[in-house]
């Protein structure tokens, strides 16, 4: 791919240091959670000796045997899709490499950061500056600030992962196989504890033949991963959506707040990784040949090497998938962007895009520190106006309208003023609450009266995008009519500061931040955005492959 110099500076920065800085509180909490059960196991062992697993405990699931093809196929697909999900997820994380328990994302309050940098408070430091490099061996698609493409891979994979999971669960429930995984006898918890005491005190528990029975702890581990961790990943993923959170205030509160949901989403990834390590280790040490024949061939053969050989091929295949995904991401990014949009269009149109924002926070919720993004305009027109407190500013509204108009800041301030305190969601992961006030977009629409063929509204900025050329974003006229779509000139009860988009910026609260153009120069009504810029509907969509629909 031929990258412009500016673009390549973004993707291949000099500073590629990797670091993981968890807070000591978090580390201590994790150590306690991990150690307490182990200590109890040792106390038990020292007092009463190694507990004996009643042989009957294996019998409750004895009426199902083997691994039918639907299990083996879904298991295989799950292995591929989870890898893509984890790798693209890590890439998304590195775009805002900090995790918090508070929803303001206050610098210094993160419980873990994946960057050596503390946030410099004395200079213009944007969230994009803060994004970190990730090796393409780990992240998909790798390098720095490739979140647009990473999200496409994440969403495409999750689409098929959920389909695969639903298929698996349905078959599990309609066959007797659910009895192997879903606890239906209280005895299993006792037996799982006995097995745990074995592992924790470094004894191997008696191992049933997995073809016919699972060991009780194994069975519970599968249950928790499939029926607790997986849904939790889906639900916390959705809790990061602006259209969800700004429509249903209770939803992120289920987890505490949006940043807690984001943190849990990451801890979920760690749990999956932890499961993977233990799962693979046990497959290897409890009869590798036989176990591989179970899950690959569905046979209980103890000697044939075919399972292991095919398993090795599956690992090679996974490496190939990752290689091809990487190539696709860099060679035909536009196609990926379009495919992912098509795949998710029904979901976006039916659910996320149609959720009208209506949440309000209160004054005490306003964030002390509010992250920022975007390049402050570097042209003389804007600079001259800024010198003069924007007295000469005129918002030009033009295009397919009956009455093209210009508005001074005074004109806009005389029109209906609406105020809202709301949570901002950046695609990168940070959020923050601020008060915004200005003119409802619907007022402007009413003044200029769009022609019947007008479908979209483009906000043009004085500022440039990452690669140069004016920043812009497009919305349907319908979206601009929402109650909380405002052209704001006030932030936190004062004039809109330069960094945050003076003299005028857009707020459209069911969308991610990149849709909210700052330093607005003009507003244009068009029939289609296909002939504008690179035709994707916005600067971020054109240059960074972000999705046009920005509700998730
Ligand atoms: N002109 C312009 N507007 C922009 C951007 C930009 O790069 N240029 N970035 C967007 C992004 S990605 C976000 S998250 C929000 C951030 O708004 P804030 O700086 O007020 O927090 O501005 C949006 N508006
Ligand atoms: Mo953003």
C-alpha cells in the first residue's frame, strides 16, 4: 500500500516501546483472588488429606459420548474466530491504551496503562497522539492508529462468532450433550472442589476419558466460559455503544459505567486467554494423542497420530488465516470497510441508528478533564477570526436548499438555545461528560428549507484531517432533526474553547465522536456524498476507514 508520508508517520512512529503498567491495587486484588482458593485448598489438604473423588461423579454425564461433527466444527470455527477477535480487540485497545473504573477517563486515574507515557498536561495532546504502536504479530491489522480497520475485523468476526455460538448452544440443548456442560446436580460443585484441591496441591486428579465424561471442574470451566464469559463479552461490548448508552441510561449502569464495561471487556479477554492456556496444557498432558483424536476426528483411538497431525495443520491454517487477514487489511482496506458495512447494515439500521438519544446527566457529573481530538485549524481565515473573538464569523449554509443563508455567531445565539449534559463516546475508547449548548440543527434546517432531493447534511471544518484536506462528516437530514443534534457555541457554561471546536461544533449524541465536526466553516446539503472527498461520507471514513454508521 502506498502511504503518504503523513500517514506513515501515524502508523510507524519512532516510539514503539511496549509497556504494561497495572496499578498496585489491581495487582493486589488479582493476587488475592487467585491465592485465596489455593490457600483454602492447602488448608483442606493439610487437615484432611487429599479428598477422594466419588467414582459416581463421572456418571451423571455418561449417557452422551463422543464428539459429533457439530461440536468439532463449531469448536474449530470458534478457535479461528476467537483468535481474530482477540487480535483485533488488542489493536482497538491500543488506540486508547488506558483502562479506567471511572467514566471520565481522567489522566492518572487509569488502573492499567499500556503506554509508557503520562499525559502531558502542558501541551495540546490529543487522544490520537496518545495511541500506541502494536506489532502486527500481535494486533490485527497491526501498527499504530489502525482502529478503523481493527473494528471492521472485530465486528465481522463477532458476527460469525455469535452465529457459530448460537448454533452450538442450540444443538447442545436439543441433544443430551447439555448435560455434559450445564450443571444440573449440586454434587458437581463439591466434586469440582475436590478436583481443584488436587490441582492446587500439585496432584493430578483421576482423569476420566473425555470421550465419555469430563472431569467436574473441566465441565464447570466450559460452562462458565460458554454461558457466562461469552454473553458478558457481548453485553459489555454493546455497553460501549453511544446510541445504546445515550438512549438507555440504565444499560451501562448494569456494569457500573461505560468504562467499567470496557474494563470488563478487557478482563474477559484475559479470562479467555487464561482458559486457553489451561485448556491447551491439559489437552497435552492428559493424553495428547487420544484427546486430539477426540476433538479432531471424533474417535476414541489411542494410537493413531492422525488427530495430532490434523491439529498441527489446523495451527498452520490459523497462521495462514492471520496472514491473509493482514494482507487483506492493508491491500484492500476499502473493500473490507464496505463488506463490514454491508454485513452490519441490518443491525445498524434496525437497532443502533434508530435509537434516538435522550439521556441527560447532571451538573455534578461533568468531567474535570475532557479528552480532545483533531487538529486546530492552521489557516489564516480562522486565525484572523479567532483573534477577533469570531465577530466576523459567518456560518455558510448552502447546497440543495431553497434559501442559502449565512449566520453570524450573534444570529445563532439569538435563535432557540438548547442545552444538554451528556456522555461523549470516542471511537478510540475514551469517554467524558460535558455540558453543551447551542442551536438545534432542526432550526437551521427549517430556515434554509432543503430541496426535496436533498438527503444528507455535510459539516465542513476549518481544520484538517490527519492526512491534510478539510475535516468533514455527513449525516442524514433525519438524524439532524433529532432533539439532541445541536450546533454548539457553549461548553460547560462558557464560550466553546478553541481546543473543543470554537466558534461552532456539532453534537449528535447517538454517534461516535468522529461524526461531530469541530471548528465548523460551512454546512452543505447534498443528495449523495459519493462524489465528495473519497466518497465515504467523512474525512475519518475516507482516510482512516472508519465506518459511516457510527452508532457502535
Ligand atoms: N474538525 C475536526 N473535528 C473533529 C475531529 C477532527 O479531527 N477534526 N475529531 C473528532 C473526534 S475523533 C472526536 S472524538 C471529537 C472530539 O471532540 P473533543 O475534542 O471536543 O473531545 O471531535 C471530532 N471532531
Ligand atoms: Mo474520536
